[in-house]
C-alpha cells in the first residue's frame, strides 16, 4: 500500500518474548535462567491477548512480533516508520521491587534495540523507565538518548502502584533529563487497576474508560503542579485515548484555574492551563482515525494541527481492515486540507520523536 503522504505510526506495539528478553539483563541478574516465567506483572487481571486470539475474526493477525513481522506490517499499511511500545511492559508501573524494576527496564531496552531498531531502520523504540528510582531513571533516559540506536521516546505508564502522580517533584529529575536530552516523554494507558473500574464484568466497558481516565489524572497533576513551567522545552505526548477529550479538559482545567480557592495555583502556574495545551510545545496527543475522525474538527479548532499525531495501535484491538481503510479515507476527506493531513499523518510525529530520513536526529539535544 502506498500513500501520497509519509505515514509515521506514532503508537504501535510489540508482544514481549520472555525467553528471549531474559538474556538481556545486566549485572547480578545477567545469565540467569527463568525460562517461560513471566517478567512483567499482570496489568489488571484481564486476559487481553487470550481474549483477542479467541475472538479475533482476522486469521492473519500475528500472535507474536519481531522486526520481520513489523516490517511486513509497515509494507502492508503503507507506513514509513513506527514507534513501538510494549504490551505486557505497560505493567512496569505496577512492579513493587525497586531493583527488579530497574533491572527489567534496562533489559527491556537492551532487548528492544537488539530485536527491533537495530534490525530495521524504520522501527523506533519507546524506552521503559525505572519509575521507582529517579536516579536510575535519569541514567536510562540518557543512555537511550545518547547510546542506544533508534529510541524515540521514554514511556511512563499512566497507572502505577505509587501514590504519587507524575506532577510530584519525586519525578522531576526524569523530566529534567528528558528535556536536557531532547527526549520526549510518552504517557500511555494500559492498566485499569485501582481507579474505579474494578467492578465492571465486561472488558469492553473497562477498555472504554481505562485509557482516558488515568490520562486526565496525570495531565492534571503534571500541568497544575507546574511541570511545564519548570521544563518549558519538555515534550509530553498522551497516547491511546484519542484526542476528542482535549477541548473538554482545556475548559475543565481553565475553570479550576479561575476559582476562588485557586490563588496558590495561580501563583505557581503562570498561564491558563489551556494555553500550555494550545500554545506551547509541551503538549501532544494521538489520534486513531477509525475512532476519532468525527470529533477531530473540534480538537483542531481547540489546539490547531501541529501537535496531533497518527497512531495505529497495531497489533492490538483495531482490526487490520480498519487500519488499512481509515488512512486513505482520511486522505480523501475534503473536510481537511492537505497541509493538515500531512501534519497529522507524519510530519508531527517526525517532529515530536526527532525522526528524520536517516533515523533519530539528536543534533538539537542540549549538551
């Protein structure tokens, strides 16, 4: 499949291979044998992959991924490149053993480089961050930015076992290093545990809310805690909740900013929340075309076309024919200009993730 615009998939996924990944641990855990033992915790008890395989009516959907599988997907869908996020690894925020969390984040990043970005220059990686140890996280951000091949961003899962949301100063060293290295931070949904959805008995109900609700929480914490004031060049992208929620949150947070009890907030956060979302380079958001095109116009009216990126979510829940069909439908849609289409489908992701025709461009990174 060919398109008249370059297509950069800003949020694809891999399926982890525990038996392969175990060989990439460093330090005391190197060369240990835990064949077939799971590395990441269950993200919330829902058997996502098993359900997909039992219910999927697409016989060609892969039950594993590697560089060859993803390379074939790029050709099939007409993607120029894809940034690859974990599946089971979205549960890293639920790990409770600090040292094992750090060792696993490093091993995962080693494995991703060896398995994907080193094998196909069109494949880029989202690196895991050892959230429980900010000093180790800072070291891993720097390593992914300066030593590893093809790392486009660092991932923060939107649900963690910590009581601290990401606006807390405990996490600020991560943001400081990411800004220094010109490395974007990606907040990605995954787990549905612990924020009010546990009583649902149908996965489709859980999935409908488990992506946007924790994103609302983390955006509120980051923005109203002054992270964007402290790190004005930090880029944060909010993934897998679509983009139609953006105008709502702009109004909601602006409303709080003006309340009589928000004097302390106004002394710390110098601009209306909507201004950080609309007018700065801090805030980015993804769009899955088959879900969001109807409401895209409202988000464009709210923030413009420069920080919305296309995401496929392949090979997760979206059917292949929806991915393959939604792009040409969007390209042919007369409601949007070619300039807007080109930005959303590829140009914005290239800017966000520092992707050039030759890979990742780190020339803009600070010393």
